[in-house]
């Protein structure tokens, strides 16, 4: 099962870390995206997950998607 996160800021990173540390899903089964290059680099280096800046790539490669962005960034 591939788990995708759209957004990989502090809260998303904490969730991913918990998932990995509790062996629910391995880091090789998680992909995350973010608009900030610094956030994706930090997540990749700290968690060992796949990262991208393309939300569509996360959706196409995931079985489950977690929307982890602040509400003011949702497009209506």
C-alpha cells in the first residue's frame, strides 16, 4: 500500500514519522509533496521517503492520500 501526503510540513512530518517508527508502513511506501523545496528536502533527509513538488504525482502513485495543508491554501 502506498501512502501519499500532499503537504509535508511539521504536522505531516510528525504523522509520517509516527507511521514509520511504529512500523505501520515503511518509508519506502510513503510519498509526499510540498510547494516548498526546503520542506521536501527536509522530509526526504529526515524520513527517507520519496518526495516531489508535484501533487498530481503523489495522487497517481498513492492508494491513500492525506491532505496535510493549512485550510487557507485549499483552492475553492
